[in-house]
């Protein structure tokens, strides 16, 4: 005969283990609710536009109350900022995986490729997201770590200047911000007139950043 296994005694509800289990469950539920609200909000933003979308519709689609939406996202801008951070995390993960000796031009080409893969087939939110990103960046300009991509580009431009790949006419932090500003302009220009693939537009922005738009001056005969 098999020996009997002792029945597991239920946890004392007041025990540290039981309290931790309840806290963990609530935290997981909170994360799931936030994610559901986030995804439903993006879908409705795409369908109705950010300005005209209604939080009631988002909450209903997520199966929660309107108050639950505001608990997780005080404004619709906060949904867009989450999308911005998600995009930055995706791009930074790819850039950080490049070897340290990667030249700056290859790094920027990789950045363009990743941005194009994210936005080429999902452009509806670009204007609103760029506006929210600019407001957020303006409010956090003194905190370089607030946006990981800014910090990463600043460091890579610094290294590129030390290697002699670029001329250090501007501090690396300003140069990185200047490049991101040009990229943001390229994204918006492509959204307004998508006659070329997004990757082609972003690559052209990079070339203009390197070389300028002025035609070569013809030498006198």
C-alpha cells in the first residue's frame, strides 16, 4: 500500500506568506488591468483619433469602470507616453546589442530600421504621440536619463567624437538631441506625405544631418 501523504494545511490568512500571496495576486491583477486598458486605448485612438476618443469607450472595451482608467492613466497623454516608452525600450534594446566598436553611421542606420519597422504599418498615432513626446521632453530636458534613447545617443555621439568619426562642434548631448529632433521631423513629414517608404525618409534625414542640404559650390573656371 502507498503511504498516505499528509494533507496540506491551509495557510493562516494572517501569516506573512498568505499576506504576500494576496499582495502578489493584486499586483498581478493591477498590471493586467493596466495592460488591457493600454491596448484598448490604443485601438480606440487608432479608430477615433486621440482627441475625439472617449474614456468611457476605452473603459467599456477593457471591461472596467471609467474611474479605473483614470487610476492607471490620469490623461490620454499618459497612454501615449507609455507607447513612447515601449517604442524607446524596443529601439534601445536593439542598439545596445550592437558591439561597442560599431561606428555611429551604422548605429543610426539601425535606429532608422527599427523605427521604420515600428511605424511603417501603424502610423495613425504618430502625430499625437510626437506631440506628447515633445511636451514630455520639454518638461524633462534637464534629466537626460528620463528618456533612455536620448542618453544612449548622447553617449554614442561622445564616443564617435573621441574616435574622430565626427567633429565635436557641439556637445554630444546637444548633438544627440539635434539628431532626434531631425528624426522626429522626418517621421511627421512622412506621415503627412507617405510617398516613400519610411525607412527611405529616415535614411535621407540621416544623410542630410551628416552632409547638409546645400548643393556643392561649383569651382570657378
